[in-house]
C-alpha cells in the first residue's frame, strides 16, 4: 500500500513513521520547506522518544520519504491522511482553515480513487466539509473521480506515542462506504496483533469519540484535583483515597493522580472546543465547564502554598523549579502549568531558576531571559529559598537529598506531583508540601 500523510507535526510524523515501520510506503508532506529539508537530514521538529531513530531507519530503507509536493505525492496513494494543525480560534473553536486547504489541494490533484482521512482532531461535521471541499475542486476541474472521506481520530500520548501507535488499545475509524472500510482494514491489519479492536462506525460518531475520550480523561483529573483540595481541608490523604477508589475496576487506577492541572496540546483545546460546539448547537456542557474552571484554579494551587508559606513576601527570593514541560518525556510547553506558576512568582518579584531535561530550549521561546536556566537540577538549588517540583521526570524521583538540603537556603519542597513520600521528607528534615496531603491541614485553608 501507499499512503500520503499531510502535515509533519506531532500527529502526522508519528503516524507516517509508524506506518512506514510496518512496511507501508509513506510520503510525509508539509508546506514548510525548511521542515522537510530538516526531516530529510534526520532533524525532527519535535522531541518524542524513539522517533528520530525510527524516522532515519525507515528513510534509509526508502519506505519513508518527505516532500513539499502534495500533488505528486497523493497521485498513486491509496489513502491521504490530513494531519495538519487545528489551532483554537479566539472563541475556543477549532480553526479548520489548514484542514480545508489540504482538502482543496487533494481535490485539485487527485487522479484515482483515494480515501481521505481526517487525523487531526476536528469537530463533528468536519468530514462533511472536507468532502464538499474536494467535490467543489473536482467539479471545477470538470472531472468525476470517486473518493471517500473517513475519520480516524488519534489517541496518542506524548512521550509514549510510538508504543500507542504500534500497540493501540483500539483504532476507531468512521466511514460511509464499504470500499473505504476495506481500504482502512487492510491498512491497519498489521496493528491488530495484540487482539485490540479496529472499531468501524459512522463518521460523526468517530469524530465525537475523540472529544468524548479526552473530555472524560480531563474530567477524571479535575475531579481528583477537587477531591485533593477537599482532602487537605478535611484532614484526609488523597494518596490513600486514590488507592481506595482506584481498585474499583469501574473507576480504574489510571488518570486519577491529582497535581497542578492538566496541560498540553489536547485536553485544554478539546475541552474548550467541545463546550463551544455544544453551545453553538444549543446545548450546555455543564460538567465540562466546571472541569475547565477547576483546572484553571489548580494551576495556582502550588503558587498559593508558596505564597502562604512565605507570608506573601516573595520579593527577592529565589525558587528552584524542576521540570518545565507540561508532562515528562516531552519538550511540549503548550498550556504547561509551569508557565502560570512562573508568571505568578515573577509578578511577586521572585527569581526563578529552572531545569528541565529536554524542554529548556522550547521554554526559552516563551520565557526568554525572565528566568535563569540551570545546567542540571542541582545547580538550580544553589542558595534557593525552596524547591518546586513541577514536572515528574523520572530523574527527579530519587535525587540525593543530602545534596539537596546542603544547597537549599531553606529546606522547603513544594511537590506539585506528589512524587516524594511526605513522611520520608519530614524525616529528612524538609518542610514538605504536596497536593491533597493530610499533614497540610494547618496551612491549607488559606492556600486554596
Ligand atoms: C492526551 C491523551 O491521553 C491522548 O489520548 C490524546 O490523544 C491527546 O491528549 P497527552 O496530552 O500527550 O495525551 O498527555 P497525557 O499523558 O494524557 O496527560 C495530559 C495531562 O494530564 C498532563 O498535563 C498530565 O500531567 C495530566 N494528568 C494526567 C494528571 O494531572 N493526572 C493524571 O492522573 C493523568
């Protein structure tokens, strides 16, 4: 089989590379000439564990190629994936201009039957717009070429995207013809080895599935953050509560970790877009509106604890921050809670010295020289007034605490991800703050 993947961002690049990995002939297309040149030289626009090696290997085997020429690349392809960006417009709805521009370009260039698949996260009803855009172009050319449109949402997690793609929990495909179903079945056959299902459905249901999945996960997180805040007030320990409820299979033990709010490119954007779509169609997503509100509030919880601990006097103090990206194993800074915490600290006249294993370059695009960047995690601690654990990178899990306490001016740790054990930290002589923990009952009322 031959496929074209349009858009070499995160989703497009992982999709194209993983299809090449199982032996499919893939061309990845982008209008950004520099990006394509870089990819040809093995330079990737994003960091994702294992992806670079896989790109280089498949390019060498000539199963994966890169091009700016959409026209030639889709001719002879069985499937064209649209994986371009859908940035949120000012009102929170997904902007479809790039998706529809690709659809028009496909209509202008296609010569044979092709299945055009939306892979970008797009609102319900987008596949219909894609179909119309292609039809208009074919009409303008005065040709009649059969094609199908399909919706194939992705469920990749940054940092684990390759595994998620090669061993998916499920693959969801929305189709409206038997012919498209057959093409997509053939394409995905190599990924069904572990017995997980390929689920075919109608197109609007597939489009909705993506939003419903992300909205449900965001809801779990906001719910647990709310429970964590209440635990602090009531003298309960959210770690215990989490274990207690997570062993109920109906609830499950995943995505119930409280923290400093969800970030990234998906949850914030998709929750907003679903609220907006519902509103436009006369429906009020009350649960999701609260999910969003709780999340915004949660990004300030760590700062409030810091402010409270230092009695509001942060001017001239230095804070060491471990982790900047919105989660570990990525350099993605989109909607990262670290940005909110840093902004609040700087506004109070504090200094910030941060270290992140991969995201410092990306973070510097937003933060510039408003903060200092450490060469490793220990350097950030020199004469700092407290340590803030913001992103739970594995290398921060068991630092040398003797060194930590020697370097810090005051032995205080604010742990936004509950990665350290509170009792252990107290034994080691630290004043330790986590999220939703029991011993914080005295400080908590003002902090929330
Ligand atoms: C998410 C979805 O998981 C994925 O299926 C979809 O395709 C894209 O969006 P991603 O944004 O890469 O993936 O990250 P994920 O690991 O899901 O984490 C999202 C956010 O939730 C992070 O900010 C993370 O810190 C937070 N989170 C996650 C919690 O606060 N608590 C949890 O228990 C789990």
